[in-house]
C-alpha cells in the first residue's frame, strides 16, 4: 500500500503547476534571491535553475513540488503589478486540487510598463516641453550621433529619458543631454525651478535594481555654462574645497531654502542631494554632480569633466545603465551598489488588516552598524583606545590581510632569458568576491574553536610550521614572508592551509554564524558591466588566446569614451572594497575617537579582509599550479600582477597552452574577471640596470611602462 501512496505522490508532484519561466525569474528577483541560492535550497546546480527560468527544461520530482511551493509563497508576497484600467492577470496559487485536475494556463509576463508607480514626483506632471531625439522638427541643434547608443532605452515609462542628464547652455537656451543622444529643453531660470522641472517633466531616474530596493533618483550634471546660468561659481575657493561645500549664506543655497528645498549634511558641494521630506508616501529628491568642482576625479574619470555635454552624457549614462546611477565617487558608488542589491529592509507579508510593514531583509547587513572584532579594528579605532599610545600591534594582535607586494632576485637561469613578462588578473578583487561567504552579523568570540572553512571570521592560528617552495611567496602574508608565529587570518587564508594538507589548530576566533554570499549580485553586475564595455572596445569573450592578445593591443584608443567607462567600473570594484574599511578623513579626528564611517552598516573590515584574502589565495593557487606544471616561478608580484622570466616577449611564450587550451587551474588569457591579460614586457637587462640603480625593488610595479620614478615605497 505504501508503494501505491508513493506512486500517487509522485504523480501529484510531477503535475505541480508552475508559472511561466519569465514569472519564475521575476518572483525570484523580487525577493532578492540569486539563482545560486535557489539551487542550493533545492539541491540542484545553478545551471539547472537557469534552464528552468529560461524555459529550456522543466523541474522534475522531487524538486518540482518544492519549487512550486517556493514560487507560490513568492507570488503571495509579490503579486504581479497591474496598471489601472487593465484586467488583473491570473495569480499563481500553487498546487491546489482543482489545479491538478485541470490544464495549467500560462501566465503572461508583465509588460514593461506594469511596474508600480514610483512615489517621487512632488508636483502634478504636465506635458514636458522637450524635443524628441527621433523627430527632425524638434531635435537638438546638434547633429544626431552616428554611433548606435551603447545601452537599450529604459523600459519603465516613468524613466523613459534615462537615469541622468547633463545640463548645458546652447545659444542661450538651457538643454538637457540624456542617454542615447536625446536632448530636452529645460525651461528653468533658477536652480530650484530646474529641480521642479526634473521631477515634474523630465522623466529621469532609474528603476530599482532589485524588488525590495528603491528607484534611483535623477542625476543632473551641471556644466560650467549651467553653473554660470544658475548663479553658481565655476570653481570652488580653497576654503570651499576644504569644507566640500558652498557656505550657507550663498545666494543659491538661500534660493533653495526659500523654495522649501533641503540639502543633506554634506551641503551644496561637488555631489549634492536636494530633497523635500517625504509627504504622503511620496519622496522628491534630485542629485547634482558638478564636474568643475571636482566631482569627477581625474584618476578615475580621466578628462571626462572637460568633455562636451553630449560626450559626458554618453559616458555617465553608460556607467549609470550598466552599474548604477553614480552617488558620488566611484568608491561611494561601489558601496552604494552593495546596498542597492541587498536593501536592509523589505515589505512584510500582509498582516490581519492587510497592511505591510518594514522588516529585515534576509541576506542584507541590516540598518544598524555593528562593532568589529578587536583584531579587525584598524589603528585608532575606539575598541583600541586603551592600548598604549605608541604600541605597535603584532600579527598576533591584528588581522593583516592585504594584497601581495613581493619580489625576489632573479636566478642565473632567469638572467639567461631575454624578457620579463607581466600578466595581470582582470578585475581580481571582483573575482575574489564572487562566491565568497561573508558574515552578516556581529562576531562571536570563541576559544579553542574547531576550524570550519565554511564559517566566516578571523582566526588566531600558528601557520609558521608550513614549509613551501621559497621561489613562491608565502600565501599567508602580503609580503610573502613565512609567518613567524601565531597570527590572525581570515577564513579563506586558513582554509587554503588546510587545502594544502596542513594541520590548522586555532586557539581563538571571532566567527559570524549568520552569513551568506552577500557580494554575489554585486560581482555579477560589475562583471556584466565590465564585459559589455570591453566588447564596446572590441574585446569579446569568444576570442582565442592569440586573438585576445591582438584585440587588447591599443583597445583603449578604439573608443576613448568607453575606455573611461571601463576605468570607472574597475575603480568601483576597488573603491567599493576599500570603503568597507574607510579610515578617518580629517574633521579633527583623534585616535580613540569614532569617525563618521563607523556609523554605517557597511563599515565592515572583516568583509574587506575576506575579499583580499581570497584574492591573494586565488593568485597563489594559480602560481603554484603553473610552477608544478612548467617549473617556472614568478620573480615579482604586485597585487594582481605577476612577472615571469621568458625567452619570448609575450604571455603565450611561457603560458602552457595546448591547442588553445590553458592549464587547468592555472593562468588563462581572456577578458572575463579572474582571467589574465598582458600587463607589459621589459628586458632582463632593463631589470638588471634598474636594480643596480635602485636596489631590490618590486619589478612588477614598473613592468608596464618601464619607468621608475622616485623610490619604491610599496604604496
């Protein structure tokens, strides 16, 4: 009889109704779930979930019934949005008895304009006086760009003109340059009226990146001509640069106050947010970017601040569409992207009265800052205020997880070769963040813990007994030296020691029992942006190793504007990781006192340490694989760049490719994050000459252009 019941259960499970593939994807994203999380819950591989959401395959029992239950619960939390005046689509209700006896009617994918209304407009919307870019009678006086827009037009009608506009003055008329070459008339005679026009007519902004998140506020970029038109200085004075804002008595600030607009604490500076308090569930907020005040750092954005308005709109618009609307520096944007993809709160399920409430969003860092472990605190942190003033912390007292800065003398055999070739890992820190399990809660102090490679945390353990080939740097220290005794390490470092077959016995740890792959979505977004931008520059993922190297030759010159976007994407990665442990920025700070960044939930030095730890371990693992197969060892490493001696001038002269197939687990040429590109080549004679002049400096620092300036500070 039990076998018959099992057979009946199997029949029921095999017929569990499912929404159409597009709806499955919508429901998952609405709840902030990744495909990997769904796959882990259902005990399948991620590609299987991808196939379910694309409609290539259908789930089979026993996963089908569990998957149907998941989608049913999500459909209750996130019903399909309906526009006023349209019939409500059928709601997916799960495997009821009636449904099992009747054919399943596929649910249509919601149209792009069926998103819920964005509550941002502070005023009634009326017809904007704009010139459509596609209408010859109403286009800008500038000729239409010949190049095809690099981004698709926004699908949401509320933001049909894109995420941002560059405000300029042409022939006495204020115009707004948007993405895709669109130009709008901006009939505003003052900054407050420009803000009103933006929110009431311009249709600027961007849809939220994930269900529980918030729509991006419109960004206005003011050229020098626009600053002059609206009474703003072209450049800040020395005192204003130090304070980062205009004084409160400036006439434009007074205009905003008179019209009941407010500024955040950072005031009217290079990046400013102008808003009115939320009223009736509606928020009104516009962000300003003023390049001539230093908003676009030349180290990141190159000469973007000096470009014509249409070009600047293309650069910033592409970045905003592929990454997110900039919120400040690329470092600030990198951190904001993490929060945008994992908002701290979400709407709860309806209560007995049908009302929803704000609740913690699982997988996020929450709304409140948490203290780090003492070993994770940088010097000067309030947790260390009782230390003697000039106390030098040892590795047994502080967590030191940093990128490689290591070099060694060349051997006689290496001096007999002609070249030194540098290879560089693409988006190394992004690749290190991918799949990384990080802590989401406060640390728990544990004595004599048993090491668990799946548990994020900081571990006090002695790895000095581990002997590795001296021609490779130690994987356990940034300088590549062998540890001298007990030291604090992040989980990926200790896990690698265990992976190599060595005994690890921590004496103490700060672990985080609530954890998850918080950075996966962040990595995916930045990876896709990076690959799309590289494709604009002629470097695609389908190239052979030789074709890839050829495509990389001069790739930045093919489209200098997209090259600037690429630099900004890369800076967003490094800057975002760096912001996780932001240090004091002046403001009269003294050691032992808190600083502003500590009030953020995203001030998480443990997450930064884990990313850097995994990135360094990834590098060592590849170098060890390469050495075991070829007998070749690096002579210098700087962060994500490794230098090898070679008889030929290119990477293919020493990387062990066979029929375009790389060494498994070793270095692989290609455009994707984690793969490598050619960083630069110099001769061995060059290395000998500069080391005679400057001593044993890190050759990886200068392999790109061969120029040695100043001293080797290691910074």
